[in-house]
DNA sequence: CTAATTGCAAAAGCTTTGCAGCGCA
DNA sequence: TGCGCTGCAAAGCTTTTGCAATTAG
C-alpha cells in the first residue's frame, strides 16, 4: 500500500483513482503552486479521464483535510500546494510571476501581539508581498 | 464647485453624475468596505439609474487614480474603501464579519528587510488576519 | 464637435451543483 | 450491497466587454 494511499485513508477519504492522481500531481509539482485548471491540464496531458468538477471537489476536500493549502493571490484563480506543516508566506514577483516562500517568526509574533491588543485570537492569516526585481 | 468635483478633475476623470454618486457613496460609507454590488444596491435604493457595469468601470478607474483602495478578503467579491493615504492592514473577525483596521510599522519594516534580503523591492502587500473573539 | 462615458446585454472566468451511473470498502 | 464518488452538463457568481447612444469639456 503506497504512502499516498495511506494519506487518503488517514483523513477518511476513499482511495480512488482521481484522488491518487491529483495528490500525486500536487506532490510532484512541489515548489510550484497549482490552480485547479493547472491540475486538470496535467491530468489531460497524462491522458487521464477526470472531470474538472472532480478536480475542484477533490481540492476542496484535500484542503479541508489539511493535506494541502489554498492561496488567493490578488486576482486570478485560487492556487494550491501540498501542506508540509511548515507555515510560510509568499512574495510574488510581478515581473515574472515567480513566487518566493518565506517565513518570519518576528512578523508572526507581532501579529499575535496585535491580535491580543484587540482581544481576539488569530485563526489564520494571509500575507503576500508583491515585489519587483531591484534595478 | 464641490470637493468631489475637484477630486475627479484632479485625477483626469470627467465629472459625471455616476462618478459623483459613486464617490459620494464610498465617502459616506467610510469605515465600511463596499463591494461593487453594495455600491450598486445603494444606487438603486436612491433611485439612481446607473448600470452595474458602470459601477465596476468607475471603481476600477478610481482605484487606478488612487482615490480608493481595493481589497480581496479570502473568497467573496472585491471590496473598496476611500484611500485616505493612511496605509493599514485588516483583521477580519470570522464570527461576525467585523473588519478592524490596524497598522504596524514594525511589521512593515520586517517586510522591507525580507524583500531586501531577496534582492527585490516591495511594490505592494496584502496582510489580513482572520480572527475570532477570545473566549 | 469629439473623445470620453454610459447602459444594456452578452460573454468570460472561476467555481459549484444536480443528477444518474459507477466503484470502493 | 450501500454509500461515497465521479463525469457531464448546467447553473451561479463576480467581473469584463462590445456596441450604439449620450454627454462633458
């Protein structure tokens, strides 16, 4: 029984061909962020017979199960990446579309401090820096 | 000549009824964030005859002119607010939808530092904290 | 006068949903 | 076998666009 097989069982999802294929695509595209359309295109390229609706449904389930993380960069479609537990934020280079991941414990600490000052608890956050190459 | 009238001229936009009305709605709803649909609904309530397409076009123009700022909170439609030049980020209370604005010079400084470390310049950023009331 | 602006309706882009059939456990 | 899962097509929601008529400067 493969690892992906186990990952799916662990989160209570039936092990089906579409789910395995989609999870596999996301794992091998590690480093990139994939939109539902990107995943669907990859499936088509592999000659797989999976509907776009299934891609959306599976991505939503994976996200709910904590297997993947969803991000919304400004406009454009939502993108996903495998959630390795290492939280990070993103820098999007608007010149070439390259996405750099980063993490700042200091920023996170400041966020907590600000939330505390307002009497609330943070349950999630979204930080994206839009950048350009320095001339 | 009204102030709004001047604001429009200053950014090179013709002074038309739809633009004045939309700018007015945004200014009097200060504090809230308005989606295109929200603005359109207000126009309808006032018996104004403005198309939703015009609302979208005008909001886009206002944003380009720096009169207003656009935000994308997770899912849902884009929302706008008058840009008073005071940059700030947002905390969205997921329990009641309340949006709190905040600003942290420390966080901004850290962002600049991180960008510098990666050899890029920040041209914009997006920071939203999703929070809950503390129990 | 003339380019900018507008309303309408249609279309586009992304995502969700209804439904009947198929397949995992 | 039974419920979950799937593909397809249709619909939904937000936003954009083509076009002819209108209007600001």
